[in-house]
């Protein structure tokens, strides 16, 4: 790996992936070194490519580029896991011995033993300061972390070997930390009277339920809608992140014929039929053999985040998106994924008691943003996973793929959830409350024109709103033939004025 003084050369993770032929998800940051020029970076679709001047060339060895990677490319457990499976342990131990007190060498040493479960032939350190594995200004981490005497490292990773996501502290997420989600919610609704908020709750539960189903193009029956509303009402009262409770949750929201008694034991995928015996596969889920460890790891991360100081949105994004990426059930995974957002935000005290938070409605209205939050992981994954589909649509995944789901950079999902929370508070929540304010105003105006039963007033407003503020001739004849022309014109005007937009 000697630097070519005439050409740009890869460095850090990029050269390690190339030299060892690693099959891994791409890192968010790619580095190279140029014999001329200064540091320059380009950003496209969240991927950063940096070209460093020649003085940055780290050296010729694997350890040198590992140290460079941790400094400039960041911590990528998936790449490190793949690399440690093939790099000779003795070579790595020799490099670490050459700088035993260096913080990057100690981090690499710890990560090798953490990811492989094997000890390097190195003695325990007996002196020196403890250094955090994840730097607080670059990553979200659990605190206070575990002191690992062997390398004198503070293990503050979000998870363990079974599942360990990494979330970078980007400018966008760092700005989020200065906002109290609970206070944000309270300020958004403070101008509305308590009676209106109580009435709005029913509408908000119904809105969230229908939106969650509609995202999956499902039209639920009245009974399924009521069941899901009942679950949403329970979200603020207990922690659902236990295996038995997740199974019970799945049983409550799916058709009884598709209820599971355990995590799935078949290979599933997300896709669609595009023609006879042709299916387009969007996402291959983890193999059923890998699920028990992955799900146990996910639930362990949840407990660590509850006890640590990770922001609530980071917590909710990690667990809810982690769940849908695992896809542990045959049916209902998407709805549970969105339910867990509510559950965790309530558990963390980020949503005031008795307030519904229609985040699924924000996702439904912004499908490109929601799709991107899922595809940020699924698209690069699909370029790596090999699978077979038979004529009946049954999938088999022949290779070992567990590592791809075990160590996910979930920064994109955390940023997306922050966007959805912002949209929910500033638009969905307020729009529903404004709708009720406008309804009350419009209803009163209509009653002053014709004192009709509430049922007919509701129907009149609904039909007018569906037809740009006017009642169609056909609807008038079928429902409101008793109105005079003057009464109808005045009532239509009341609807238009009541729901007029600035």
C-alpha cells in the first residue's frame, strides 16, 4: 500500500475493502490521498468523498489504514467485522504492540475482540487513562459506559455483538438536541381550549390508525381500526419492547389467520408482483436462523437507551427502524414499527400524556422522505444479498448475511424521524386542531341559518368540503331537498368562510 506519488490513491476503509475483497455495505465517508492539492470534499446523497493532501498518507500497513479510517472515515462496525474475519491476528497484534498506549490502537484492539470474540496475543494494559470508544462529539453513545480494563477503553457502544447500530452526531441531529420535544408539543397546542383538545383526541387516534394502514395500502375493517386505536391508547402506559409483548401486539393487529406464536421461521421479503411469475424484490429480510440473536440484540439496545442519556428521537428511530429491518413476523411489521415510535416517545416522556401524535400521517403525506429512510439501508443491502425465488415466490438466501443487519449505520433513519416529528407537530397536529376550530365556527353559523340535527350538519360540511365548498345538485336532491335556494347559498358561504385558508 505504498503511496503512488503520481496518482490519487484510496485510503482508510476504501483501500482495505479493495485489498481484502470485502463484501460490505458502503461507508458514508470515502477517503483518498492525492500527491498534489489541498483537502477537498464533495457531498452527494449523504455520501462524502474526501481527497487529502499527500501529508495525510498513513503508511503502508493494514493497521495504519485502520487508524486513518477511525480518524477520518468514522466507526463502521460492519466493515471492521468483515475485515477482522480475514486479516491475520498476528499482524494486527504486532501493529498494536508498536503503539500500545495510542487511543486508536486501543480502540482497534477492543473492537477486534468485541467483534470476533477472540483475544489477541497481547497482555492487559496496567496503566494509562481510559478513553471512550465513541467520541461524544461525533457519535451518540450510552453513558457512563463500561470500563474495559484490558484496553483501558470505555465501551459506550449503543449495543452488543448481536446488534449494534451506530448513529453519527450530524449537524442536523445535534441541533435537535437543543429542542424539548415535550415543550414543543405543548407550545403547539397551548392556544387551543382543553375541551377542544379532548375532542381532538378521538380524531387524532383515528387519523394515525388509518394513515398507518394506508401506508401499506390496506383498508382496515371497522373492528381492526378499533383494535389498533386501542393499542395506540395503551402506548403511553407500558413498554412493549419485550418478545412476548411484541408477539401479542402482532396478534392484535393482523388477521387471526396470520397470527404468529414466535418470530418467523421462514424467509420473507418485501416486494411486488409485476407480471406472471415475475416479482420485484425491494428488500430481503434477515434469515430466520439469524432472527433470535438480532431481535435479542435489538431489545438489549432498547434497555441500554432507556437507562442511558440518548435523546428520545434517536432512541425511537433506532428501535422502530431496527424492528422493521428485522421484519420478525410474517405480517404486521410496518404497523408495529410505527407503533413503537409512539411507545418509545411516550416512555421517554417526550409526548404529553393524553396527546395523540399522528406521525404516520406525516409519513403518508411525505412518501418520498419515508421511502428514502427505508431505502438508505435497503438499497445498498440489495446489492450484496444473494437469493433465489422459486415459481411459487418462496425465497431462499444461501449465503451468510447476519453481519449486514447486525451493524447498521442508522444516522439516516434518525434524521428522517426528526423530520417526521417536526412535520407532525407543525402541520398534522395543528391542522387537525384547526379543523375542529373551523368546524365549530361553521356549525354555529349553519345553525343560525337552519337549526338542523348535528348529523345533517356534519354531512353538509363534509359534502361541501369534498366539492370545493359547494353542494352538488345530486347531493342536494338526495339529502337536502328541504333547503331553500337562499338557505343553501348562505350555508355554502358559511362553509367556505369557515375553512378559508390564508
